[in-house]
């Protein structure tokens, strides 16, 4: 070995096969690392190594440990007291650094150092497999972790290679966590990562970022190829994963960034992936290609998150009520309560803030408030004779899993001395995110309380008709998108007609949503539809407007055509 033995801090860099790539020492003032110029080491690697050594030593000193493996400090009794050993693992190489205490004598140093190198390499060999795994691999799934991914990104950037990163996020894992115990959750995540792993091509790498986020590194840069790959990932999760006798339906969101287009370094690329994911959350599409302008939208979302938490306190939330009409008599028979948020004078749509509330776990508090407010109003209106059948309220699928929804509804019925059949809960197909067992059990309990159950936005999901078979449904609300088409195309007409016929034959009440025109109203009547809701009759109204509208409508014997 060379002169470095006289230096206080010195080390070697070895490759995967323990071949020494270079050795180095600090200069006398410990300010400059002096590499052995006889051994070839690429310059960029030298710069990187210098930074690593600095930060590695700092970490080791802070932890006051003798032995440090890639940031993990380990006590090692067998090590010479006067020497500290630091080992850092990287993708293609390992750095071993020795720090001698002042007291070590220079006499016989040559031999001492040789012994130390041997010791370090032996130690390394023992620890290598285990530590490399800790440093670079996820313990649960066995796939690589974020540190490995960053190494890979940086090594590709250094080689001036183009590449694409795809982040895959499991949607609503917070709800799944409520249902599965730790053991089964771990199994589910393992199954999920195995399914993703199976989609990889030879030079692609998958990394686990946390329980719900995974990133695939690929050299594919063609947009069509990427889309095809995403489609194949999406397809895997069309089928439920079996777990602990449960069938868990997982949905994913995928975000894409490419280098060099969407970022110049590892953290920037990873951050932009997350921005893509955040942007995609409220959307129906699974796939989001990152765009610069998304940064602004994410800022807005973070603003909504913060403002929403204060909204209840500030009394900025209130309910509107939209009349539901018996199409034959044109009388108001029921109404749907719809949540409104007046944020500093600006009305924010529930389509915007409900998904945010779900994501940040605020939906339980909001949902609780909605139920109590609506039931109190319902109780008043029934006493005043302002409602004929029922008031309906919307619940998000997650409320069925995060809350004791049955207890909350039962309590609100009792407090307001309201019969269960005076309220109707509107659910959507999202309810089957997990095995529906729990949801069905809860719905049955609600039914035992007399509560009516409506399926909202009927027709837009994959398996609407299955829902009617599985769930104890009283009312089907046909989604506005079909009503828009009934006077224009056969396809929508046929779907709506089939739904109406099926419901009429199964004793299920049907409400057409989003009726805006007289022609739609007339068509629906001719198709046998019994109930409707939409701007054609009335927009959602505040309490005062609703009461007026109800009184006016009550005294009319003629139909809505004149409104
Ligand atoms: P939804 O339950 O399907 O409610 C119907 C939506 O259609 C309402 O939008 C209503 O204002 C709108 N609408 C009704 N008739 C017409 C029409 O003729 N034309 C048009 N263009 N729109 C019409 P809104 O109030 O913005 O609510 C949107 C969604 O937000 C609701 O869809 C529901 O999913 C959710 N939401 C509203 N309130 C609550 C709530 O209290 N809790 C929960 N979890 N979700 C709620
Ligand atoms: Mg609804
Ligand atoms: Mg709807």
C-alpha cells in the first residue's frame, strides 16, 4: 500500500468483486482527499466519493460509533480501539474508511494497516449480503428501495441515458388499513409488489417507496409504449386480490416523468412524480403524465386541505336541498341534501373538496356533521309537513369503513326523533373497494332501522347491475350522463329503458338525475320512469328557498312545464 498509512483518515474503494478501484487519504490538513493516481477511478466517481466520505464521517461522529455501514451504526467490540471503520455501500462499489486516533504510533503502521484492511474486507464479506439488503432493499417485499432507485437514477444521469419513471400508488390504502390487521396488510403489499414485479421487462427495476407507493424505472421513453405498459398494470388490478378470505379490490393511480424532460436530478424527478399522483387523485383516469402547470394545481389542493379543516369551525359549511319530483303528479315528494362550502365568499364544489376530505381522513368528521345537520332539518320539515317521503344524504364509500356509520345514523335518528324510513342513504359503486361483506352487513343493519338505500350515479361503473343483486337497494338513481343522451341517441335510451324496466319489475324506485329539459322529462314519463330530479324542476336550494318552493309547488295542480 502507499503513503496513506501515515495519514489519519484513509480508505479504499472496492468493486463488487473486492477488487480495489482506488485508495485515498486526506492531506495533512484534512482538507483535501488525495486519490491514488496510479489506480484508475472516473472523475465523477471521485467527486461523488468525496461527498460521501464527508457526510459518512460526519454521521459516524455524531453517532459516536466505531463501525458504520451505510449510515447504520453498529457497535463492534472486536475492532482495534484506536481505529474507527466506516463502510458505505453503493450500487457498483463499496467504500471502506479508516479513521485513526492520534495515539496510534507510526511504528509498524504498515503491518497494522494491512491487518486492518484484511479485517475490514473480512468484516465486509460477512456483513455484505445482509447490509446491502438493509441499505438497498425493502425487507418485506425484497424489492429495491428509494436509495437504490436514486443510485440508479444518478448513474443513468451520469451516463447521459434517457429514462422514464412510473409511480404506482395504491388508492385509499388508509381505508384498507382499517380493515386488515398488520399481518394481512403485509401479505397484501407483498402480493401487490409481486404482481407489479411480473410486469417488468429485463432492464426494468421496481422500487418500493412506502406501503402505498412503488416506482418502476425503465429505459422505455416512447409514450405509446409507456401507455401500453400502464394499461397492462391497470388490467392486473381489475381482478380482486384474495387476502384472509377477503377479496380486496385495489385501484391504482399511475404518474409518469421522464428524464431529462421533467427534471434534472433524482429528488426533482421523484417530487414531480408525486405531483402527478396528487393531480390524478380527483380524476377518473388512472394515468397522469407530469406537466409543469400541475405544480400550481397541487398548491391549490394543499390550500383546500388547510382551509377545509377550518371550514366547520368557521361555520362555512351548509346544506342545500334539491327537490325530487313524482313525474306523473309533478309534486315534490322528497329531496336530496347536498353539501356546500362557502370559502371566503367563493363556493367550492363538493366534487373538488369531498375527494380531498377523503384523502386527508377528514371525511368522517364532515360526514358526521352532514348526518346530524340533515336529520335535524328533516325532523323540522316533517313536523311542518314540508316533506312527503324522505330526505336523502350522500355518504362516501370510506365512511362505511372508517366510521361506525350505523351507530351514527341510529343515534341521529334517536336524537331527532325521526323514523328511519324518513331518510335515505345514497351510496356509490365505490363501496365495493374491499370485499363488500362489511358494507352489506352495515346496509342490512340500516335497513333494519328502516333507512332507505339508494344507489347513486347508476350506470357509470363496471358492474352496476351486480350491485342491485348484491345490495339491499330500494332506489336507483340513473346518472345524469345517460339522461343527457336519451333524447339524442339510441344507446343511452336503451340503457335507461332497460334500467327502468328492471327496476319497475323488481319493486325498486327509480329517480332520473340531472333532468334539464322538458323533452327529457316527457321522454322519461313515456319510458315509465316515475321520479326525477334536475334543474328543469329546481336547482339545489337553501332552507328558505326550499320552503318557499315547496309551498308554491304544493298549491299547484299543474305540471312543471310552466316553471
Ligand atoms: P350527486 O350525489 O350525484 O349529486 C347530484 C349532483 O348533480 C349535485 O351536484 C347537483 O347539484 C347536480 N345536479 C342536479 N341536477 C342537475 C342538473 O339538472 N344539471 C346539472 N348540471 N347538475 C345537476 P353537487 O351538489 O355539486 O354535488 C356533487 C357531488 O358531490 C354529489 O353528486 C355527491 O357525490 C357529492 N356530495 C354532495 N354533497 C355531499 C355530502 O354531503 N357528502 C358526500 N359524501 N358527498 C356529497
Ligand atoms: Mg347523490
Ligand atoms: Mg348522482
